[in-house]
């Protein structure tokens, strides 16, 4: 579980925006840059990405703490990928209902846990990569 206060404090520390005399103090809302918050980039930022990586797969769960930024990233990434000449079918985004940030990992660690569709989606994507 990630509480908003913890996310703000850790983000400020990571981005070197924390109060140096009181790094544990609540910094309030902060934002990153194109490299730390990929969802902030316009679609044009992703043009040519298909020349860097041939395929992209991004998974998240609907209970993911970062669900809104990931959905924004999906929209901009896919548009930039396609506008830059990439095959849209090679940029796959998969959202799993009722899954959390670590769902696919936890599902494999808890004895008897039911495998979710995240596991199937990830497995199918990797199988497709091996068949290319």
C-alpha cells in the first residue's frame, strides 16, 4: 500500500526536491520531468520509439496506484508510436481488472493463489516474442 504522503515524500527525495533541512517533511504536490513522469510527454515525444525497441508491453491493474498516469501514457505512447511509423500492434498495453501494482508477482508467490488474466497476458506476450 502506498499512501499519498509517502509518495510525495519519496518523490521529492528522488527528484532532489525535498527540503534539505527536513527531508521527511511533506513537500506538497511536486512533479517530475519527461524522464521521471513519462505520462507528461506529448505523443510526439514517442515518435520513432519503434526504432529503439521493436515491441513494447506495458501491464497494469485497475487497482494500480498509478492507474491514471498509465492510462495517459498509453494514449500518448500509442499515438506517438503510430505517428512515428511504428506498427500499432507492436505496442501492447494491458489493464487487468481488480489487480494491484504487484498482482502478477504476488499471484506466483502465494501458494494456491488463483492466476489472474495478468499472468495470461504477460505469458502470451512473451510467447509471441519467442515465436518471432
